[in-house]
């Protein structure tokens, strides 16, 4: 395990009453100024009242389902995460459709730490450092797969963090075992007045970098013990 958290994806998810997915289309996004005119599509968009999907060649995906909007961006190729595009898109789009009755907003991150494919290190990480090992691990015909859900409470939000074993597929068809850390900051807007909902929605979207700092800090603290133990491990004795 290399100990380096790779931030793979950022997603802003917004729910709104009576939202029609067909309102999301490339023409509206460009003509309203939500996305720059020079952004190119990476494929044929899907637009209908059951769901819309628009993918741009820069790795930004905008999707809609009844009552739900998603602004998703791949970050693993960006050294400077602060220049993410998805939050700005979400902010501009919801401002234009300010009369919608927004219910909630989620700021989600997905990141991973790679593991040693030769040692089953992803599986060992759970049972050596996060979960109490026992005979139950031997139930079944194959090694048990592990996952863990945690919740951290802050003054104005909660972080829901899921930790799972997973596999990263590389372009050369190689598969690398990883520990996947999926974080979700979910903020409820339904109890606010119309004006308060818009203000809180905007504030929540604009707080994504603070959320990223919290997410990264929590993951670092969770993984720190393992690497501290590795660095202080007694060296193996070498026969004379």
C-alpha cells in the first residue's frame, strides 16, 4: 500500500421537487452560459423526460433524473484540484433555475489508495487495522470481502464515509487492487424558506474545497496508523 490518496472524482448532487430531466440539454447549457461555448461533447447526448446524460471531452458529466441533478468531474488527471469545473456548473445552473424547490445538496468525493497485488494487501488492511479478525473470516469458499461505513458529525454537516475493497482497471487491461474511500457531505434544504434554500444551496456548493480538506484529513488519519506501524516495524534478522 503506497499511502497516497488519489482523488478520483468530485460530484455535486442536487435534488429538487418536480424537476424535469428534459430541461437539461447541451443547447441550454451553452446558450445560458452554464458551460463555455468551446466545450466539446465526447458523444451523443441523451435528453428525455426519463433522464438526460451529457458528457464533455474534458471529463465533466452532467446528468439528470426526475427530481435529481448530477454534476460529476474526473479529478485524477488534475494536479490542482482547486480548478474543478463541476461546482461552478452546479452553481450557475441552479441559479438560473432558482424557482425550483430544492430539497438537498450533496458534495461527494471518491478517492483510493493502491495496494500490492501480490499480497492481498487490500483484504489484509481491513482485518489487520479496521475490523476485529476472527473465525468468521473463514466462512464461505473464498476470502470474505470487507466494507465499512462511518459517519463523522460537524457543526453544519455530516460526512458519510464508505471504505471498500475495489479494483482499478488500467488502460493496458491491468487490474490493480485498491482501497476505495467514498465520502458524502449531505445537506438538507427542505426546511428552509425559498430564499434561504437558494442561499444555503449556493453556500454548500461553494464550500466544496473545505469539504475536500475534511475528507482528505479524515482518510489520512484513518490510514496513518498502518503506515506508522510499517515505518516503526522491527527489521527482520538476517542470518549470519
